[in-house]
């Protein structure tokens, strides 16, 4: 009977693989912003990472459907895998927009948002690394992710405000507004993942 009970570590290992994959995507996005020589190639690399993240999400759902015992609530496992996948989707969507809109070069604000996304992903990774052990330290990482999201919100707001003040070309204005908002939404998804992790801490304290 006990041989049928899955080892909880399997879920934690896949989650950890997901966060490492998301950091890879965030690093590629930041590198794309910092060295904007061949955005199309950068975007293809990010798309490959996004496919890898999709596969890991499927692995978690498949494992969830087959598992009799889970390390924490099924809905939280499902919600966390979806939130992590959403982060990677928005990193990919941000990169796509730079290529799709033939952006000549990134603005300082877009570079700053890419940096905040990377920091947020690294912090989520640290929190996920604690799953399976003492959960209390996760809360501090969640607070950090919330602070980073607030910072991204401020950068996005100021960037859009400056856009409306200074950009005379309506098409450029629309393009950049959407780019800023897509980048900022990636940090929103990091905050969603942090909120789910915090919920896990509360339920399992």
C-alpha cells in the first residue's frame, strides 16, 4: 500500500524546474533589452523556453491527476503551476511585441521593467526552493515580490505618463503603451504566484 503513495518531492522538483526555467526566460529578456542587436533570434530563444515551461505545467497536471496523496491542496498546486506558466507566457509576449512592432531600441523604462521581472522571478525561485521544508521564510520572499510589483507599477505608470506628454506619433504611443503594460503584467503574475505561496504557508502552518 505504502509503495503506491507518491513521494511529495516530485511535485517540489517540478516546481523548482519551472522557476529555474522562468529565470532562464527572464534572463534572455533582460539580455535582449541590454543587447538589442538581433531581437528576432532572442525572441525565438525565449519561445523555446516558453515551450519547455508549458511541458513542465503539463507534467504537473498529469502528476496531479494520478496522485492519491499530494503535499498540499490540489487547487493550490494547480493554481501555482498556472501562475508560473503565466509569468513565462508574459515574458514571451513582451519579447514578441518588440519584434512584432519593429522596435528600434528599448527605452530605459522597458529595460528597468525587464530587470524587475528578473528580480521577481529569482525571488519566486527562492520561495519555491523552501517548499517541502520549513515554510515560514516564504512569507519574507512574498513581501519582496509584492514590493517589486509595486515598483514595476510605478515605472509603468510614469513611463506611460511620459509617453502621453512627449510622444507625438500616435502609432508609437499605442505600441509603447502596450509594451509597458505587457511587461508590467509579468510582475503581476509573479505577485499572483507569491500570493498562492503565502496561502500555502497559512494553510500548512
